[in-house]
């Protein structure tokens, strides 16, 4: 009896792993419409790779890499969660809340935003000089981060 239960548990584990397998694509057609619109409206580079992360057959997120090296993470509905660019590029200003853009321009002149991450509590922003900053949900500065 223990042997049968053990075999069933192993079979279940293997099948769950198979269902959770991430998949890859090389064009934007696999993305939700909202993600395709965000890319088309804000980035000149083409989609190189799309990693579709799944858990138990359900799509959790899409990790997109553009031909210029920019990386964008979208949720299962196609809303962006994270954007990271090369240090020589900037996150498109249309993706950065106005309060954050204004604060960075005023207090970190000579730098540009190379990364932005939406979090439950607000935004985590990385600047071209390596400084990380935290902002609340409405884009108000909270603190510098390590």
C-alpha cells in the first residue's frame, strides 16, 4: 500500500512539473493585446524573446526581451510590472508617473531612469548613476534604497 501511494505521489509530482513548464516564443503575437500595445507605443526595438511563465497551466507573467536588450515584465493580463533598460537608455517617460519624473529631474539632475518596478507599496526606481529610490503609489518620494 505504501508503495502504491509513493508511486502516485511521484507521478503527481512529475505531472505538476510538466504542467508548470515555461514556454518561449520569438514574437509578440503570444502576448495579450495590452502588452503588445505598450511595446508598440513606447519602444522602437522589436521583440526578441518572450518567456511565458506558468504555474499549473496558468500564465503568471510574460518576460519580454527586446532586440536592444530592454527587459519588460507583464502580468497575465498584459499590464507592465517591471522595465529595465541598458544604462545608456531610459525607461520611456510615458511609463513613469509624472511625480516620479519631476522628482528625479529636480533632485537627481544629470541622471535618467533605467529601471522601474511596480510594487504593492509603490514604485522602485533605478537611476543611471546606480541610485535606487522608493516612491509610494502616487509617486511621492519615500526614501533612497540600498
